[in-house]
C-alpha cells in the first residue's frame, strides 16, 4: 500500500495514482553537475485531514498568514518546503520535501493537489541556496596583528583556523625584509566547509576532507586592504564639545604654556549636534583629554565659531589670528600635529572682533595606546591696519572665546600593527556558500550522496565508487528495446578545465601570451561529428608562483596588481585556493614588527601556492601543467627545481573523461524488473554486472513506488583504462617531457617577463602540402610538418618540428626536437641562464661536476658562442684555492670550450660582469660539464651564469 506523509499527515493519492521517482548520480552531459532525486507530479485527495493540513488553500480568497521561513507556522505556505515521506507498506521509498505545483478540480467538484517530491540532498543545497560566505561568523578566530601571532600561525593544526602565508602582494620592495603589515591572513578551506555545514544544521562524512591534501588547502586574503570592521570603528568614535570656552593669550610663541581647552560635554546637544563618548568613555570631560585605548590611524575634526578681544585701544579696523591645535601628548611630550588658523576682523572701533566660524579635519596620523589627544589655542596675534607701527604679541593682550566648540574623532579603517584582525573581513562576503562548495566539487570531482536525515557522504569520484558488485543479469527485460549508445555520440569535441581569469599582472600576462588561463587543461576528443566545448570552471582564480632572480630564493604566490604605467597598486582579487606547504628552507631574511623595529632573522619562510612544494613538487592545484612558470634557478643548493604533472585533472578527472569518451564505452538503456527492495537498497557506488560486462548506474527513471512495473535504467559500461602515470621532472628550460609525454614548463624569470611578449595569432601558410596540428605560427615553404605550437618556418622545405617555440630559416629536410631553438641550416642557437649560490659553488669546486647542457645525438656537437658571469647579492666576496678558473669542457675529450678566469670574478663585489673566452671543439655527441679549479675558501654572493651556444648538426 502506498502512503504519502506530509508534515506527519497521511495524504492518500487519487485513485491510487502512480508515484514515479527518478534517481541519478550524475548527468552524463554535465558530469560536474549533481542531480536531485525527484518524483513526477502526482495527485493527492482533499480529505478532511489534508484540507486542514493545507489550510483550505483551495479557497480563492484565502489569505496565508505564515510569514516565517518555516512551513505550517502557523499555516501552510506553498512557497516553503514541506517535509514529506513516501512509503510502500513499511518501506521508506523516498524521504525529503514536497512542493505543491497546483490545485486541480476533478469531475467538476473534487479537489486534488498536484505534488512533487524531492530527496533531501536537494534539501541541503536548498537550505544554503541564499547563504553567502559573509553570513559565516569567524569572530572567535579574531586576533591581534602582531609578529608573535603571525609566527605562531606558521605551525597550525591543518584544516583548523587560519595561517599567514608569505604571498607577494606587491607590498615589499625588498624580499629580504618583511614587516607585519606585508602579511595577510588565510583561512583553511576545511574550516570554511565545517562552518557552512554547522550553520545549516547538517553534517558530512568524508575520508577525503580529512586527508592531509584537503586539510592543507587555504583561501588567502582577497580584499584590497586590511580594514577594521564597522563595529570597531564605531567603538572608537567620539564627538565632544563645550558651548563656550575661553583661551587667554600668554607668550604668543609659547604653545607649551597654553592650557588645555576643556571640553566638558559628551552627551546631549551642543547646538543641533549630538555629543557622545567612545565605547570605553576614554574622553575625560574633567580634563578635556582623550586617552587612546587602541593603536591606529586617527583623524580629528573641529568646528565652532570664535571671537577675539584685544586689551589695547579699540581700532577702527584691524585683524587678528590664533591657531587651534590638535595636540598629541606622548610620555609627557607635546606634538602639535595638526592645526587650523582662525582669522579675526575688527570693525567699527570695537576691541571685539566679528565672529568667525570654522571647520577643519586633520590628516590621519598614528596614535598609540596611552597617548592623549586634546586642544589648545596658541600663537595669538593682532595687527592694526590704521596704526601700522602697532603690533601686539605681548602676554595677556588678547583672549579668544569659542562658541559651540566641537572635537570629533574619525578612526581610520585601515589596520595598523597590533590592531584586532577580524577574520570576517578575509573572505568576499557576496560569494554564495553553494558556489563555494560546487567550486570544490569542480576541482576535485566530488560526488554527494545523502546517507541519513542530515548527513552527506562527500568523496571524489574514484573514492566514491566501490568494488561491490550487484548482479542484474536476471533483471533486464530483453522483451523490450535495449539500446546501446557509443559515448562518442553524446560528448563534446573538447573538455576545457580552467580557473577564473583574474587581472593581476601574471594572470594578465599569461593570458595575453597564450589566450588561456594559467594552469588550464584542454582535452580534445577524437570525433568527426561534434564541435562543442564543455567548460568546467570553479569560481576560484589561478595563482602563479614567482621569485626574483639574483635576489631571492623564496618562491611564493604572486598576487600583484599594476596600473597601465606598470606601477604596483593594491587590488581586490577573485577568490583563490592555495596549498599550505608550511615552513620551507631559504636564505636568511629579516622579519620586523614595523619598519626597522624588532628584527628577527629567519632561515625558513611560510610557503603557500599551487604546488605542494615549489622545489620538489608532488602535487599541483592547477588543472594542467602551465606553459611557463615565473621562478628561476635561484634555489641555493637546489639548482634545478622539479615540477610534476600530478594535478587536478590527472588525479581527479582523467579517469572520468576517459570512461565517458572511450571509443569502446557505451551507455546501456533498458527496462528492468526492480522491486521496492531493489530500489530502496540500490547504490550508485556499486558496479552492476549484466551478462558479460560491468556497468556504473547512471539513473533510474520513473520507478513506480508500487514496485509492480518495469523501470527504465541507464548505465555506463565500465571500460577502465590504466591509471594516469604521473612523474616529476627537472625544470630544464622547457626541454623534455613528463613520462606521460606532456611538455615540461619553460622557466621564465619574473624580472625578464614583459606583458604580451608572445601574443598568439592565427596560423598562416603559404606553399604546398604544409601540415600543422599545432596552434599559432607561420609556415613559408612546402612539405613542412609541424606538431607543436608557436613555430615559424621561412624558406624551408620538408622540415619536421615537434617542439614548441622553434624558428627555422632556409633549411631543408631537417627535424627539430628541441624547444626554443632558432635554426639556420646547420646551427641551432640557444641561451642558458641560471643563478647559483655559495653551496652550489662549493659542490662544483669539490669535484662534483655540474652538467649544464642536454645530451646530443652522435651527429651533433656544441659550439659555445658567449660565456658570461655576473656577481649578485650577498655580503662577502669570494676567495678560492688554486686559480678559481671556471671552465666549460666536453665530458669525454675534456676539450675546454669556455673559460672565466678566477682573477676576474674572485674578490669583486655585486654588479660586476665578467666576459669569458670561448673556443670550438668538434667533439660529436659529447655533453658539456662545468669545473671550478681549486676549492672554496669563502664568500656568499649569488652568481649568475649565462651561456650562449649553438648545436651544430651534420
């Protein structure tokens, strides 16, 4: 027997109307979108209990009283969800909420209600659909913006609270010195997720959310500046005054002797203006002084009117003035920080001037805890315009009476050292909670499934599926049509996995160069019939890494904005997600409380970026490997950092896309004999065996709750490919590939990068039978084949190019496999540039030969054309045992092809450039090694080596 319970009331269906329910785990056309289990519309009877339940809503003039967010409070509101359970006998077939679609009249007089039922998974996202990140209260994590707090955050409990990563926001002009105000807080992603669920009254079960990888994710600060919250600003604001107050002149230049103008009113009205003290009553109306209770930048406003009275003979005409000072007193010393000059005019032979009104707002200036702020009047002066020789600056000659004198405090919103950091200001307030969670879903291919009343199971697709097998061979009905559809007929031509594009300097430059967002992955499907591109894009922006060659070995996330003139400016970023890598070894840098105050030397820095470790990466938060990175060789003894192709696509999406687009993969659509027990116990996590194959269940369409009818099911044939083979490879100027065959990124030092320096255009061909599968380039010639991007061929025939960024001139029947080469008949010219430190040089001087250039074929030899050395930053010049000559030699024959004399580079300071000598040795197939004669004695400066070379191909 079918029973429908709405808010606990049994609601019988009309004529045992069928209730058809559809369940699905994923939309095959939109694999990043999760579907909600739901019923088709069905009719329920208008029994007395049902009529009462719905508050006789069928009455045309019925006015609904419920204005709350909870249904049946006090009556039924069709705009709100109503708890609903559908049962077959004692079996719960669906539990969730229902929606009234409409009211129908049957047979002219029978009222019925058309109802849809939705599973509770939709209930969760419905619960948070209007919620934004600004609704989450992080105030329990508020803290003081101090050096000690920041340092303590560098050893966090992963996934809990906040940390302070070292990120280049463009605030530091020297990467060897960092102040507290260069650091911005970041909140752990898991902290945000936990609070989203807690606020919604839900829980989750997820092994993935408790992995080190997920608990290491952080959301960095995204606003333009660090600000106090509004409540803090209001707490520090005051407006005080006095209806009338007089100041008598002393020595006109003796400001130190002037008394405080005591403002004695901090409530009620002065004129039409309401007076009030700050939240701590820190303005003392007895002394007229405000004592600062919180460090910050403050401005002060003054208003009122004044008259001057002189003690001398009245004038026909004359002028006078005085200065009204805002005084800062610190440790007994007065600082006359800001002042307004008040001018007076004497007319009609009176010794009392006309009244002068004034308003003034000071510039903002720093005020520390314990400082006093108050007003004095000083520098009284009067000057007769009739008796030009009469000028008075004498003691007691003048006094000034102020009327309705008001002082108000204007706290500046920007934080200063030791201010309270409000974590509620770290995240953009307008981002929807649901968008944040779905952004994570698009990154990690997450599947959601409700496991009980208010708990969701959340796992990446590959962890979601289990090895449990259910045999449905006997349940398929072969008496009705069975359809098998090749997946190629249902998919896109291309899948594009990408982050949002932001407007910081590196994201802008990368997009200008490649017309792609940094770290995107494009997956092209081999099909002749489809043309569409499916874009899978979370709400987060990419964050390239950078360092400064010759100056710094700290690789860090780069979120620097520049204006059209290239000047650094502060900007608001799109939401980012980074991997908190913890403290990483580096050269010594100095951490200050404020500029020049309380320095501490550090040999580790708090790293966060898209790589888990910048020098030896094993995981990348990019979807795909970028074409280039923005950090160079400067890694201390780690002269060659490694990169990995273990990223979001290869780890979380590769298998999904391969299954959906495999030429042998098929979708099975058929009708099955499913009982109520089958339906209520089925799991999308299991695999289903039917005859000779295994399938993943995609959807169950229109299951009849009576369990007596056939049910249409859609399943995907499991045809798993081998797991993606990831690898880590040395960054070697873009030469080489990962084990998967994908290209290793080019290392492009930040200080050599210029915006739009490699703008991509369309392909341009001339000649006959040229063929190119690469993007962008120019081919002038015939029978050339190009399998790479950014290739330019001029006056050449029969050339094959398989590496990016190659230029070929006047060369026939050659094959170019090295990236970044310029080839003219027999010579391919390259540039190798890197920076090393004293540790690297010690290794080279102790006999650990440093191999510089890639291996050659047996018909190739090197020709070194130029060899340079530049001395960089450090404190001590180098000294060396023996000669200290640096030589480039062929490996087997030991032919010297380049030399920099020790007398030219030892003992010299920063900025020195040494030009080496070069020679030619036709040692075919031999690599090049670097040797330093003698041993290291002392010195710590960076050394930049530049080698220009050609490869002669015979």
